[in-house]
């Protein structure tokens, strides 16, 4: 039993929490802004647990979708399903259980949040298949990850104002930027096995487009600050995030796979800086 649970934990990638953080930070941005710095404790707890569970579910269904691809990719061939340590039926069962757990948590919230959560599950379940049909799976991932933002607003305030959709757009653009860096690390193997990505689509313009996306994110974050009348702490957080974006451009300048992957991981701190600026600014008001 312990060995099976270990394999399930690996399948959910609990040993690699970067995806949890990249999903969590924008969710916390939305919760703190919607709650004017003091979000409801129950809502916050539900969303933090929901982020962990749904990111885990996303990893599980992703490995199921890629079960015929992962054995041929150096970075993924040792994943439990690809290596044959977990069966396809176990993988699907685990995915369903995780979705039911997440839905059980959402039932503690209001009707609008419950309705939005159904769309969220559909996005999570279908995202892994997008790379077979479009060069824009990173956009779809941004929508799937960003869907927690209107859900957070719905849970906290009972409605989804225009500002929430602004945060949603920021998250989509940010996700395309960092997941393109991730795809740049896998580009050569993806070309061989026929998987599509923005890194392949952008070609030699990849670094410039990623930079443009990062600049757009930072400008929209400045707009958010103006709309909410944030103070110096928030703008300090945005400044620190801008410094991290510059560092990420330095990492990807030669398109070395390991450095591109390092740039992707660095986005955890980008999201954290924005949240720190929001939280501290509200605290000192």
C-alpha cells in the first residue's frame, strides 16, 4: 500500500510543487484583492486546498493523455505511467477521485462559484490534449490556470467584475510567457515526436515574443495598481518582478534547455513578488 501511494504521489507530482505555486499565486492575488486584503478564511482555505488537488489532477490526466509520448522523452520516461509502475485504469480512477474531492470543497461555497468550477474541471481535463491539435496549448493552459481568478472573486464577493477579468488576462499572458520557456527546453524532442507548442510556432522570435508578453504583464499590473490605488509596497513588488523578468531573459538568451527550464522555475518568485506587494500594501493601509 505504501509503495502504491508513493507512485500516486509521483503521478500527482507532489515532489515537484512548481505547478502548485504557479497556480496558487494568481489565485491569492485575486483572493486578497477581492477581499480588500482580508479574504474570508473558509474561502481561502478551500481555494488553497483546491489548487493543490486540481493541480495534482491536472498532472494525472496529463500523464494519461501523454502515455504514448512520455516513454520516448528523456525528461518524462520515468514517470509512473510511462514506466509502467501505474496502470491506465489506476490513473483515470485517481483523476476522478481528485476531481470529486475538489468538487466537494467547492460545494462549501456559493452557487456562482460552483457553476464556474464545472467549467474549470472541463478546462483541466481537456488541456493535455491541446498540444496535438494546436500550437497554442500554452494559451489554453493560461485559461485553465487563470480560471481560479473569476472563481475566487465569485466566492469572495458573489460577482465577477471587470477587474477580475483584467487579472485573468494578466495570468493568461504570464502563463504563455513562462510555459513557452518550458516548451523551449523540450523543443527538439517535441519536434521529433510531433507535439505542438508556442516555442515551435514562434521559432527564432521566441525570446522577443516572451519579452513582449512579460512587458504586457508588467504594464497591466501597473494598471491594476492604479485602479485599486495601491501604494509603494505594491509597486516595489512589481519592480522586483520586473527584475526577475529581466533575469529570465538572460537565462533563455542562448536557448539552452537547462537554462530555459531554470527560467520557467524562476516564475514562482515572479508570482510571489506580486503577491507580497499586494499583501503588504493592504496590511499597511
